[in-house]
């Protein structure tokens, strides 16, 4: 029963990240850019670190003889997140500007956010079903990614004409789909023994895709040397956080 408490508490914390936009209402655009790019870099590091230091080692350790299902599930995770991004124009534009048409960007952003958060719930619950340390590490990685994402979502909705209060409310409502995702994962996990073994490499594939196909290309747009160094430090810091968690859990 305590596992379910961990799961629901974690997805609720992740959902509450959706109101982070309130904190940044008084910040200037220049300060927002600096903060957001640091958070994007940190997010890339935590997603990569969680994938290679926590998720994949756990998946390989628990794999059936041959281990082919692990790598197929990893590939499936990469492809699934690619398809999600293509089909619903799920945007990970962490800067306050996006290329989508202003008359559609708000609704598309909300639809994409619902699916995004639903999968976050599945990912978090699936990780906790394997072990509490893995669940905590994955939750931290999700939170690190959610903060810049929610700031961007808030900016997109305001740009599309939503009032600041309504933008925050809509962000929070879409974030609650993570709870439904967690419940679905719990139900499937109780009925399908192989669920946890497959969701972990699938999660790693999704995290690797987000980090390498979305976040790092965004960072590559910055060509100034000192900014690039700052980005690299933040990425290493994100990986370091995941390494510190791994060492702490193994102690």
C-alpha cells in the first residue's frame, strides 16, 4: 500500500509544478531566458543521467535471458515519443516563442500537455512499481524537465490570449492527467507481470529522445562560448544529481 502512496504523492507534486508560472510573473524577459536555458540544460542532464545510471541498469538486471525485450522496449520508447511529437505537434519549445500559428497554439499545447502528463504518470508509477529508489530518481528527473516545460506552457497560453489566472488554472488541470496515468499504470501493473520490466526501458527511451532530440538541439542554438560553458556545467550538474542519488541509494 505504501508504494501507492509514494506514487500518488509523486504525481501530485509533479502536477503542482504546473503553477510554477506564478513565480515568474514579475521576471523580465532577459532574466527568464537565462533561467529557462539553465533549467533546460539541467533537465537534459537529469534525463540522460536517470536513463543511463538508473533505468537501463535496472532494466538489464531484471531482464529475461537474452535481454532482447529490454532493447526493443527502449527503441519503442524512442519511437513512441517521436510519434507523439509528430502527430499532435507536442512542442518542447522552452523559450517563450514558438513557430506554431497563434490561433491554434494554445489548444494544441493543452492537448499535447494532457498526453505528456498522462505518460509522466505512467512513467512515475511504473518506476515505483519496480523500486522506491528508482521511482524517486525518475520523479526528480520528471520534475527537472517539467519546470522549464511548464514555464513555456504558461507563456504559450498567455501568448494565445489566455489571462494569466486562466493560463495557470488550465496548466494545473492538464497536469492532473498525470494522476490518471499513474492509476492506469497501477491497474495494468497489477494484471500484467511483465509491465514493470517493459515500462522501465520504454521510459529510458522516451527520456533519451527528449534529451537528445528536443533539449540539446535547443541548447545548440546558443553559440557564445561562455553561454555554452554554462550549459555544459548545468548538464553535468544534472547528471551529477542522478549519480549522487544512485550512490546514496546503494549505500
